[in-house]
C-alpha cells in the first residue's frame, strides 16, 4: 500500500474516518476484484494530490466485513467520501470520468 494511504479496518474506522479532522476518501476493495485493481492507481494519485487536505484510505471488504456491512457495500469497488463523519458522496464501480468526478467532490469539501 502506498505510504500516504491509510489501511482502514473495523477496529480503526471510527478513529480514522468518523473522527477525522480532514475529509476522508475510503476505497472499499478486495484482492480478487479486477476493477478494484484498475482504480487503485487513481486512488493513490488522489492520495498524493490531496495529501494534507484529504485522508485517503482503503478497506478490504474480505478482512473487515463489519464496516462493509454497516455501509451496505454490495458491489466493489465502492468509494465513499466522508466529511465530519457524514457521507458526502458514494460512487460504485468505475467510469471514464472516475478521477475527475472524485476530484470535483473533494474540491467541494476541502
């Protein structure tokens, strides 16, 4: 995992996401998910571009099922952007404008 990405687990979700002073982009993914691997470099780019302004983390849905169930993750990849503990945006799957769409949301919350 890239150094500016946070590994988010069931155990640290509240501390890392809900109680974060920064907006948080959470990538719900799994090792076996092809589209998840495709968006991973984009998520890493966003982590670098927004370093210090937005926390970017990943939740492995196979390892941290409670968080995935709580946020009704039925399909992956799913990206949820939180601000002050509240969901601002939820994106499921990927699209040709994936990075641009996420940047627009992030720019609005920072």
